[in-house]
C-alpha cells in the first residue's frame, strides 16, 4: 500500500488537468449564461467569439515577441490580452449594431435570435480562418512548467510524478480573479445592479429608468472580455486551432445548462462538473488502485468504468438527468 | 421565344464542344485530396507531385499523340464523406475527368469509390488510402493504390518496435477507418510476435481536451505510446498531454503522424521516439527529388506516391490507346509491374514512347511501385527516429 503515490497519480492525471479544463469551461459558460440571462438567447457564436478574440491576442503576441517585449517567466500573451479584449469588444458591439439590434427592436422570439447567432457564428468562423488560417498556431512562451513530472520525482523520491504547467496555474488564478471581479461588478456596482434588474424583469427595469442600450452594451463588453480570456487561456494550455474552438461550444453549453442557464454561479459549478465527469468516469483506476489497495485486492484489468470513447456521452447523460429532474439546472436558472 | 432561346444556346454549346474536340486533345485528371481538414498540411505537396507528372507528360507531347493533361483539384476534406462524394461527382459530371488521382483518407476514398467511381466507371488511384478494408472492397477493377495496405504497416511497425527491444506498448488511434484499421492490424501483428498491447483506446479528432484519454493510457502503462492518429488533429493533442503529464517520454508514430509539423510542434521533447511511413531508398526517390528541384518538399509523406499514381493513370491510357477508364483500367497492372524496361521519375516521355512502340515497361517511379493482389503497393517503409529535435532516417524496410 502506498497512499502517497496513489494520491500523486490521481492528482497528476485527474485532478490537475480536470481542474484547469473545468476553469476554462467555466469561463466560457459564464459568457454564454450572461448573454442568455440578459439578452435572452443562446449565443451559438460564443465558441467562435473565443477563437476570434484569441486570434487578436495571438497576432498582438507575435508583434510583442518580434519587438522583444516579454513577460519573463509568464506567457507574453497575458500582456496582449487587454488589447485583444478591447478589439473583440469593439467587434462585438459592431455586430450588435449591425445584426442583433434590429432583431431586438422588433422583439423577435428567442429562437430567431438563436438562428441569427448561428449566422454570426459562420461569419466569425470564416473571418478567423481567413485572417489567421485553419491550422494550429503556437504562441505560448515563458516557463512551461511550475513543476515538471521529472523534477517532482527527483524532489520527493516518489515513483509517480506530478506535473503542473504554468498555463494551468495561470488558468486557475485568472479564472478566480475574473469570477471575483464579475461578481463584485454584478452585485456592488450600479451598472451591475441595473443589469441584474434588466435580467430579472425587463419591463420593470425599463419603467424604473434603466437604459436598455447601456445594459446591452455592458453585457457585450463583459462577454468579449470573458470569451477572450477563456479562449486565450485554453489556447495557451492546449493549442489554438479555430476548429477546436467551434467544438468547445458543446461542453460549454452543457456546463451552462447543467448549472442553470442565466445563473453565473451555476455556470462555474457546471464547468467543473462537466470537466471532472469527462475525466473521472472514463479513468482507468488500475494505477491508483494498485498503490492504494493491498496486493490481494489489486485489480488485474484496467479497472476502467467505460472506455474513453464514451467521454462525450457522459456529459450528455448528466445533462439529460439534470434536465429531467431539475429543468432549471442545478442552481436555479431560467427555464429553457 | 423561350424555346428558341433554349435551342440556340444548346446549339451554341454543342458547336463549342465540337470545336474544342477538334483542337488539341485534352485529358482531364481529377486530384481529390483533403486540402482542408485533418491532413491539410501534407496534401499540397501531394497535389504538386501529381501535377509534376502531368506537366511532364504534357511537355513530352507523347500521350495519345499529343494530348494535353490538365489537372482539376477538388477537396475531399479527409473526413466528410458526403462533401467528398459531392466533390468527386462534380469532377466527373461537370469537369469530365477521365481518371482520379485520390482520394487520400481511407474513409472518404471508400465512399467515393462506392458512390461515384463505381457508378460512373471511373478509375481511382489513391496515393495514401491505407485501410486494409479497401483491399476487399467491391471495385470492378477500377481501384488501385500506390500506398500499401496498413496490414503491411502493422507488421513493419511490429518489426521496428521489436528490433528496439520494446515488448509492451499502449496504443491510441483516431476513431475512423484509418485509425481503427491500422490499430487492429498492428495489435494482431504485435501480439503474434510476443508483444503486449496494454490498452487500445480511441481518441476523437478536434476535441477540446485529451486528459481523459491520456489518463487511461498512463494507467495502463507500457514502454512506449503508439499514436495512430493525425498530426494536424487529435494525435498531436494526445502527444502534448502525454508529455505534459509525464505519462510517456517516447512514442512510436505511424504514417499519419510523420510530418514536418510534428517536429515543429514538439522539437526535442520527442527525442528517442521512432516511426515509419511509406518510403523507399530506390533510386526513384532521389530522382523524384531532383526532378522537383526544390519547388516544394518532395520528401513530404505521400508526395512520391502521388506522382506515381498520376503517372500510372497516364501510362495505362497510352498502353490502352484510349483515355476511357473502361479501356485502360486493365492496363494499370501491366505498366506497373515487370517485365519491361524500368521507368523512373523524369522518364515518363521515354515510357510513353516505348509503349507506343509496343514494348513492355515496368514502372518503378518515385516509390518503387510494385502492385500486388487487388492492385495495391507491396509496400516499402522508411523507418525514422527522432534525435536532437530532428527527424532522421534510420533505415528502409
């Protein structure tokens, strides 16, 4: 029996990657949930907004790298992030003016807006590929690891290594800061309060003199910030490829819906729930069990609940169960 | 009035066609490759290879008494069978191609063969579809490939690993015809040779996160991780996650992973890894590189095979004295194999002349073409190893 090795193996292959992936999903789901709560439609263009924002960040990062600006051990992309957010914000406001505003004024049904966002998605999709290309782009620099598996083994003398990437650390820290800021903004500031009021009851909010255009504007700006941050963190941790961002849309929506659409707290919980269920349910427990159990009980097989082929199915099963028993999501969101 | 217009325009079109026929003869050959999608980083060099062969033949002026060969490109997407089928349909019905150099990935190749090539009776020569399933597919003698079946690659892969003394590996494959076919072929060959595959786990391409797959692979363990995937897709994602978590330090890469992109992505991190992809040390490869003369990377995977695929179609046309697929399909095996004068890249003009004079040729080409069984390459592989962040040739098998 060797509990320490078991814990390290578990942390290395399940907890650390799951936690970082969860934070990335949570940031994405926050953006989706905000649009749903305040503008009242499911924004299919969110995955591509992330790709679009990240593209700006990458281009600026390359610019910085070529003139020799760097953030030392941290990725240069963090310095480029604010500029990327501003550009994405401007683009989203432009999209709102050109596309969404018209439909909002005519008070169309939410499902029409969903289809409109689908159109916006295809255009952003194409623009991103047109500007930066469909392939993989690498823009991560700085230290790769806070602690690498090899160093950890040498340091502790354990058989199992624990690797924590710089990007994983940054992802989690940034996510915490962003979420704290968002909640402070929504709960303490005047604009935040008016946004929540607008979300709760549009007519009442209008009667009490809240300017809807301002609320919409702030929402898009926050969404731009969230999407760009989530996209950049994801790109730093894995790699940037427009197609993958489009695919990210599914787990992000699953997270937002499981948590309760329109509820920011739910989006965060949903993100982690989906990420961990993907990693743990299909995890082969053989290694951990071999360390943790006495020899007579150690499994011969892989001790895998189901093959990794079913990874995606897991999040959808959770989604269905939650919707069956709590249609508004785990945290009370708006019913779909 | 409407009818008159219609009739006039129909007349105009017909005379146009007749006029075109009267001028120099033109042979159109389709090039269907995944210019977008999972292997988009290697397909440009494949198409260039095929076009080099066509340009060479046109320049010689020997094909069917001075026919001009025009390539028509179409996108197979590598993964989307319906898009690929539509592209092939367009090539045949609206562009009127007389043969298809392609497709690339096994899944779309099977789809085009079954839905379009068979129905229209058009010859397909694929430079890179390697699924063992295609050996037994119904083809009316229309389908050939200058790439070997993966059943052969599975055996070669086993030999490469066994020679390095590696007896236990974890295996992950991309969840499609190519990945599954190769993984099964490898697993049966490896186990027959006394090796152990600790786990065989599929991965989906283009997914957001591969930590679940890598977690399972790491738990199963093994001396090496065999990644039967695509370098532009999930394959790189799995390798990245495996390296980052310290699950595996060394890998073995089959053909879908071997590309300049792999070295660009991982550099020295994959030192000590090995791999193999179709390739040969026959003088043909060097002659092909010399022929291309730096216009593009001639050693890129499947680029020589593409040159050969296009060349075979045109040589068979000459042997049959006709550009109709129904006439020349039976000639492909004849021009590809012995007996006859050996033909290397850059000698297509000479080959056409020999055929015209009624002599036999044995097309060797850039990839030492030798067609066996149902018209597929016998298979020569280049074993590569990674050292100091570079891809090096270990030997040829």
